[in-house]
C-alpha cells in the first residue's frame, strides 16, 4: 500500500509540475516536451487504477501520434521568437484581452459544472467497480462500447472522419506543371516507344524534336 | 526488501543477455553484409572476429564526447538516453516460455506497440537539439516515416488479434499451437517485415541517416559514447522488431513441430532462433536493396500498405465470422 502511495504521488506531482511547465516555459519546443511528459505520467496513473487499456491507448494515440505532430508543427514555426517579444513588451498583442475574456468564461463554466456534479451512489461501492470483476478491462470496455453505446461510438468515428476529410479539402491545392511518376505507365512502356534507331550521317547530325 | 532484489536480479538476467546479443548482432550484421558482397568482414579481433563489437565499444568509451556550443544541452544529452531506454524497456513483456516472462501483462502487445511508437522521440530530440541543418532534416524525415509506418503495423496487429482474441503475448503464442499465423496471414507477414524495416530506419528505408544526402542525419553532431548509445538503441530496436515478428507470426517460443525431441528444447532457444532468422533476413535486405526515394517511401506506406492491410482486416474478420471461428472468452 505504501509503494502504491509513493508511486501515485510521484506520478501526480510529475503530472502537475509538467502541466504548469507547459505554460510557463519560454521555449515552445520545451513546452511540447513537458506536454509529452504530462501525457506519460497521466497514462501511468491510468495504469495504476487498473485501466491498463486506456493507459496504453493514451500512450499510443497522444504520445505516439498527436504529440509528434505537435512537435513537428512547433519546430517548423518560429513561435519562440514571437513569444519572447511579448514578454519583453516590445509588441502589444490585441489577442490578449480576447484570450483573457474567453478563459475567464471557460473557468466559470467549469466551476458551474463541477459545483453541480453528482455521482451515482453505486460508484462509491468498491465491490461494484469494474476493477474487481474477473473480466479484463479491455473486454469490459468492448462489451459496453460495441453494445449499448454502438451508435454514439460510430457517430464519433464519423465526426472524426468528416473532420479529416474537411482538413484535406481545405488545404488541398492543385498545382500545375508538377511532374508525377506513374508506375503503370513506366512499366507498361514498350521498347518501340522509347528507343528509335537513326542513321546519323557525318557532318549532318540529327534533329531531335521534343 | 527481498522482493525488490529478486526483481532486480530478474531484470539483470534479461538486460545483460539483451545487451550482449546486441553487440553480437552488430557483428553478425556486418558479416552477412560482407558475405553477400564477397568480402571478409570483421574477422581479426577474437575467433571469427566475434569480439569486434567489444573493441568498437571500448573505442567509443575512450573517445571525447563533444557537445556543440549552440546546441540545446539538456535535450541533446537526453536524446540518446531516451532511445536506449525505450529500446530496452520493451523487452520486459517478451515471453521466452510460458512462464519465463518479466511482466505478463494483459495488454502486452499494446505495450510493445506504444514503446515502439515512442522510439521516434529519441531521434526528434537529437535532431532538434543539435541545432544544425542536417540533423534537423534527418529528424523531420524520420518523424514522418515512423508515424506513417506505425499505422500499417497497428492494422497488421489488429489482424493477428482478431485470430487470437487477447492482447496478452503468451495467449498470442499459444493461439498458434496448431498453425503459425505466418501461413494464413502470409501477406500481412510480408507487410509487417517491410514496415519493421521502415520503423527501425533500416536500409532500404534509412533516409533519416542517408549518408549521401544528410551526412549522418540526426547523429551528425554526436560523438563518443552518446553516438554509441544511439547505435545500441537502434540495434536493440531491430532485435525487438524481430522478436515481435517472431511472436506475432512465427509462433514465439513454441517448437516448430510438436513432437518429442523438439519439445525438450527450451522455449527461449526457439525464440532466439526465430529472432536470428528474421535478423538475417534484415541483414540480407540491407545488402541487396538500394535506398528508396522519399516520396516513394511515403507512397508505399500510405497508398499501398495501409489499404492492403485494411482490406485484409475486413477479409479476416468476415472469414472468422462466417465460419464461426471468432475466439470468444
């Protein structure tokens, strides 16, 4: 039990500190690395409460794919420089008051939601929780997702697909004059199409038209 | 307290053989490469040159570690450590027999997949922290490449899981008692093998460190022991991918024929033999295939492997459903 507590507090302290460092660190790439550390410690916490499937999926999806793309974008943009200018007070941004208003709104919304939160009384009954059943949590998650909530599950998948197609459509531009390699065309070419044997006369040369 | 020591012994019994075999596998890689090209390869240090890797390691240890003054020092030092650690922690879930496994967890295959998808961070960190053109280009290439090929590896794993009905690695091995998955899922095995080449940055997909274009990619600024750690991590990752292929498709620790003299051989030996077989294939590919162009690499990942493996998921699922073979527990 003591070991459990030690691990819990270690991971949660790392999670909280790295979450603070995401916003506090001056270098944008550092904040993405802190975000990754945060994701990893959160997934460790998931594993500690017995939700090993969720923890692993968190690692694969967020750390393995989403954060890589974050890092990719942040490394490409020159955000660090811009941010330092704000800190130095050389350039005032019009976005800061808007951002403050929106964040206060969201803060109060969260306060309202959490203030009115009520748990089902069964949840506090330890004998009733999923962790104590003989079924592994991968199975129990599947049995809930693919039976009772199949429509919600499918709709959320559809929304993601639509978002993906939308992003592709919005950023797609057709450029003219780009040479593309067509494998079928290359392989199906005959010798007669590509090679022509010419009789070259001395001092005349050949006229090649292309 | 004794339980802690017991676990530490177990971990050492796993890690030391892994590290020694990584050194040996580097030698084997170079020998196979030389054999294909009708050269001798390393054959001077020790019998058959077996101690060549040891000599190389000593050389790396005594070389100076140079940290570029314009680099981001913390991340620069962290990068090889991350690569090495991730390559080693994944071995915790590899089963060497029905009982010989360090951590027999429920979601073993997901753990392996997660750790191998984290491997990209060592390379990105190294490339970015070097603060130099070639390492950065190499890091960006490798990030795009590894993320792309992870997708097809994930779908291939789903194929195998459909036939097993469990995420535990030992269950996956036991499910192949009657027939190794390499027979019914042969196209998936081929795609897995090629994706594993791309995932570990092996030739013909070694674009992140393409020496003709990028000097040495993300490793350009590294020297001494830090370079050696990248190198060890890379080979430990290759071995890990071979182990994953052996477990998913070649029956893991099970003997190829279920008859008397073969079943006496311990499971670890069979697993090692299968890993070696896959590794020799890796080494042969390195020797005989030229490097891919980057757009061809992306096309192969997204336009060929992803649709193929998705179609195969549909086929496997419908076959299992129609003939009522779905594993239920």
